[in-house]
C-alpha cells in the first residue's frame, strides 16, 4: 500500500488570529468585509487553511504598514493574485483564474452568507466554500445555477465577453473556461462580446451535467467524436454519435452526459449568450 499525502492543516479562529498577530474578533470583522473567507467544518466552525493564514498576514501588514482601508486592501490582494495567476499561466490556451473569487464577491455584494447561498442552491456549505476559495469542485449544473442566482452568466464570469474579438481563432489557440467541473473542458471558439457563445467541449469518460438546468435562448450541438446523450424535459432521450446534431430551445430543462468510454468532443453554440 502506497503512503498517503500529508493531511491538510486547518486552524481554528484563535489559532489563526495568533499566527496573524491580531484578535479573533478582527478575523470575524475581516470576514464580514470580504477580505478572507475561511472554510467551514461539518459542524459549521470556521477552518483557516495555511493559505488563509498567509493571506491574513498580508492583510495585517497592509493595514499596519500601509494604512490601507478594507477596499484598498482587497484591491491590493486581487492585484497580487492576478499577477501570480498571469505568471502561472505562462502560455496560450491556459484557463483564466479566480472565477471562485468572482462568485464570492457576488455573494458579498448580495449580503448573503455561505449557508444561505448553499441552501438556496441545494449544495453543501463546504462545497461552496471550497469553490469560492479554489475555483474547483462544483459541477456544470451548479456553476449555471450559481450564475443564474446572481443574475449573471458563466460566460461573463469566465471573462469571455471581455476578451478582444478575433475574427479567426486558429486550432489550438483557444482560450479556456476555468476547469471547475470535473472532466469538462470548455474551449472558446469565438472571442469577445458576440450574439453567440461558440464553444468546443471535451468531455472525459463519465463527465455529465449532474442534473438538468435551463435558461433563455436556443442551442445547437454537433458531435465531433464519441457518444453524447442529451435529455430534454426529463423524458426525451437523444443518443448522439459522430456527425449527429441537435437543436433545441434552451428554456427546456436539459441534462447531458458522455456515453463514450473515451473522450467525447462537441461543438456547442448558445444564442444569445445566456449560459
């Protein structure tokens, strides 16, 4: 039996406060100001990771040494994260980072707690907390439901409509959506703010939407390779293979899955861009 990796360390409020050199009440204040959002245990207690503690130390330094207010500290931290993400991306085709932080900012702007949003969406609070901190761990349907909950779209939050429009996108030069959903890779085939969202989906074996969702608009899907199942309104099943296409009203509940034992590749178009 192979050795397992080291267990993730979590700090309670008092421990994290001591490491950051501030009081526990200060940590709660910073959380209410959206400067740091710790995870939660199954019992609902705050749990600070080593990354959270490092962030707390930076917040304390910005406050004490620079005299910055919460808004300025938040901007400084986001600038740091943006620079680090850009350095890590390194080349073409890399996913934009920080979509979880964007969802967290939307929650704070709405005045909602993790528990409230998780309950409204129907997911565990720990799942939402992890997603906001790491941009990982939610399914495709949950991504849609969260975006709809805040009155926006996944495309906008992925920065798709902020990109400079290119008339031609060469093979392999696609921008990527953040890979938040296990086994689902979304490549952007048309940049900028357009009337259509044009994507290339690459689905790993077993990848699925994890339930049905719907939104305004119309959709077209063309299967390039593999096998793909689309379910409309819960009782209309379509098994699609290479060369097959489907067109449907996006207001119909739709769910899907990769039925192939290898990758399934699709061209997927939404109009208008409402996903």
